[in-house]
């Protein structure tokens, strides 16, 4: 059953012109899945990880400048923002001052190039769903492309597999839904398959900085680049201290068997270990998904392993149509790019400030980003204006979709600089000039409510 199902999946990928390395990587994980591999990391096999802090590290200015001149920036840009009701690249969403995430990213890089006399190429890893919209939006930045390098490369795609027999699913109503991305761990496969790794090496670049396009805090900071270059490490990930909002998220740990650093995701945690996962005093650091790697070392390791880096399997169970719970159950084979930290001897982690980790996964996050908690500097870097970030929880039944969220904040976000938390239940529309101070909880009522212009919501 398994071999026939795998052959059908590989034929489907070949017909769709998915590259040979990507097909070989898919086959590797399919066989693991078929053999019953779950990718789980039991608590009993790991210890907590401690690490150095960037705040305590001294980096010479010239070392930092030289490091950034040898660096390439890659932004993961394959997401559509479907959880927020979007049908195009999430990075096209307005972030601040009428600028999209893409606008701000492009201007951050252009500013760094000018200040450090660096080429600093910016390349997007798009999916087959985000490529056209992204490239159209970037066309206005005529100076953004670097000679000899593309502005994008495409993430691979793979078939969704029927949970019942692992055969590739057929969904004639919307054939695009038969496919899924292999997770951002696909970046290494895609870079190899496209020949980009070789091109970057030929052009003299040494390091790659990778981050998510929805994290505007993730600039190519020369200080971090200098620390990484001086460390001599083949691979590194920036980490932040976990907070209450990170209790359900992944964390770093040390594998007892060999002392390697591992990144355990929620999907790799056993049910009986969920309490340990949520223990912020035990597992104190989470990944920002900002990572750095040595191009030559990654290229060499991929060559040794015939293109299969060997990242831990993530077995993701979903419905073929995510919006239809009655559609067939499927399994999506995924990997996380940060999990590569366990592959490389001498890999490092470093604690950075929360200002380098500003992900927007929900409209709760978007409200904070658009508020006066942040200012956008002349260098297009976010500057946090409050010591701590407020906790925001908007009623998902009302605010989850961006279009509905925008209707409730027609004049922009309220002031949140002095807020500790904002919890909103029910349908509330905020008029201009509203300020939130301390802890605020708006309760549900039978009818939609308004917060009047100039209102100060206090404890």
C-alpha cells in the first residue's frame, strides 16, 4: 500500500514539475510516516537550555559592518493569512502608516545598504500562491534587486495525503487544495534545488539571515551579524524569553543522548508532556524564527546527505479543505527550519530583546503593532515605546477576520502604550482618540457597542 501510494505521490509531483531534490526529500519523510514515525520529542529525553544574551556581548563596529556586507537576507513569505480571512500574501497587509509589511521590509534593507555600503541582497521565499502578488508589490522599488540574484525563489509544494491510506488526495472542486507547502524547513531544499546556494557562494557571500515576513522586528542587525561571524558557528537561532502568550509554543532544549540543541514544537509534544511544555520556569526560551547560517557549511552538509538534511518530521493532520470540517482528513508532511539546529555541530543560540520578535499571527497582534506601543523610525525600524507589551485578546467571533477587525477600528488603533491588558468580548467599535490604561475588560452585551471619541478606559 505504502509503496504504491508513494509512487503515485511522486508521479504527481513530477507532473507538477516539482524538482528532483524536493521529491527525494518528500520520499524520505513519506517512508518515515509509513513506518509510524511521529516526530515526538518526549520530555524525558531533554533538559532545559540556558544561553548567552546579546546584551552582554561586545561586537566590534568594523566586525559588524564587514559581517553585514557578506550577508544575504531571506524572508519567508509563503503565507496567505487565511486564518485572518486573507486570500493573498499576508505581507501585503497594512502594518503602519499606510505601509504594508513588504514596504517596511524593503525600506529597512535599503536603509541598511546605504548606512553600511553593503549590497545586502533581499530575497523572498514565496509560495505558488504568494509569488505574483508579492512581485507586483515590489516592482515599485527599482533599486531593490541585486545584479545576478533573483528577488524570489519558490517554496516547494507536495501532495496532501489521505489519512486513511496515505495516497495523494483528489479534490476536483479546488485542485489547488490538493497541495500544501512542506513547512519552512523546505528552505534548504529549495535553495539547493534552485542553485541559489552555489550562486551566493560564487558571488562571495558568507552568511544568510532568515526571518518571517510578518515579523518587522527582524531586521538584519549588524551587531547580531557580527556576533555570528565572530562565533564561527555554522548555524544559530535568536531566542527570546517565553511569556504567558508563549505557553503553547515551541521551545529550545538539550537532547540528553548527544548534547545537541533541539527545538521542540507543540506538534512534537506528547499529551502527557503538555504541562512541562507550558512551564516557563523550566523551558525559558522560545525561537524567534530569526536564524543565521554559514552558506558553505549548509551546502557541504546537504551534499554529504544527498540533499536530505534530516530535519525531524512534523505530522500535521488537517482537512483537505480547511474551511470544511466534513472534507476528508489528510496528513501534511512538514518540517521546521529551526530544527536544523540539531544537525550542525557547534550550533548556537543567543537571547535577544523582544523588539526583534514582533510576529503578527492574529488581529490581536495586529492591533498592538498598529498602536502607539511602537513608533516607526526614519530607518523604518520599529521602536518599542513601553517597557512591556500589553496583552490583547479580542473576541474571535467578531475580530478574527481583518475586514471585520478594520470596521471596529475605523480611525486606527487606540492608545495602548499605558495598557497592561485589553480584553474585548462582544462587538465594540472604537472611535478616535481612545486610550487604554492598566487592565481593561469590555464585556459582551446583546447589542453592538461603541467606545466614544476621547474615552480613557482605566482599570
